[in-house]
C-alpha cells in the first residue's frame, strides 16, 4: 500500500499537466463554464480566453477553437534551451513546468495551430534525450558519492522516471551507513 504513494504513473503526471492554463481562440459563443477547479469563459468568437489544456484539446478536437501555443513552445526559445542543456553538463536547465507533457498534448491535438510543429518535436526530443542522459549520469555518480547529487530543475515526469532507482539507491546507502556505524561502534568497544 505504501508503495502507491511513492510514485505517479506517467498517465497521472500527464493528468496533472492537463490543468495548466493556456490560451485558445474560440469560434463559438457560450457563457462561463463552472468547474471544481474554477470558472472559464465566457467564450466569444475570435476573443482569446484562458482554459486548461484538457479543455483546449477537447474543443480543438471538436473544431470549436484554435490553440495559441504557450510562449515557450517556440523554435527560438527551445533551441536556446537545447543549447544551454548541451553547454552545461553538470546541471539541468530550468524548463517550463510540465513542458514534456504539454508539448506532447498540444503537438498531437493542435499541430496545425503551432508554427514549425515538426521542428519543435525534434528539438523537444533532443532536450529530453540530453536531460535523461544527465539524469542517468547523475545516478551513476550517486553510486560513487551519495552525498553530492544535484537534481534541481527536473520536471515531475523526469523525477517520476528515476524515482524507483533513486529510492532503492538511497535505501542501500542508508543500510550501508548503518552497517558502517555499527562496525565502528563495535570496533570502539574492543579493548
């Protein structure tokens, strides 16, 4: 039972990302919508409105809106982030929250609304590969030095993917430290 609280599935992380607010341009008229998480709307043709990603994708699928890409879902911005990731081998560059999940959802449901969609897919894939390589390298360093591993700026999806190994490794280090401490105590007890 406790294991369930230690990690999310990829689908659960994506579900959390779906609540991120983005801008759409509706092609219909409707009053405000009331959800547990808050209200959205009103909707008027050609007037931008902010909605959660899940609603944007639903409306887009039904051809009821166009989606405005978030500012960060841009070739120039992501190319600069890719260059930074390549430049700094020892740390993770700060990325927008849920960038992997949101970009995947928007490029799937609204690629016709997003400029340079195929180029963006490639850049995002490159960023993810570099970040996963850094994470694997960081975990290998963790084996040599359990005290000094930096994981700042990892996304929830990235943390979720390394969590099982990381927890196992930290438990092993704790067991090792306890054994080492017990050995030292016994060594000090010997006259």
